[in-house]
């Protein structure tokens, strides 16, 4: 059993960091190699961030997760 921060396990944090890094690399590659691709606007990105925060708040209701903007 690993160390926990509130409801969040450190092993899960490391796994998430790895997966996010892979996704960032793949997304950057796709965006850089597909010039006709419709890219998200800043508002689209902000909406996605708010949606993700809402899901995290539901998953970890006791963790006090808040979004302070970009």
C-alpha cells in the first residue's frame, strides 16, 4: 500500500504523470503533422479544464480540489 494524499494514492499519481506525458507527446505530434486539423480554441481548452475539474471533484469529493483558472 502506497502513501496517500487525502484520497489520492502516490502510485496512481505517478501512473497519471506518465500517461499524461505520453498523451501530450502524441497530441503535439498530431497537431504538428496535420496542418488542416481543426485545433481547439482557448475557450475550448478552458471548457475542457473545467469539465475535468468537475469530474475530479466528483471522484475525490473530500480532497478540496478547486480550479483557479489558466
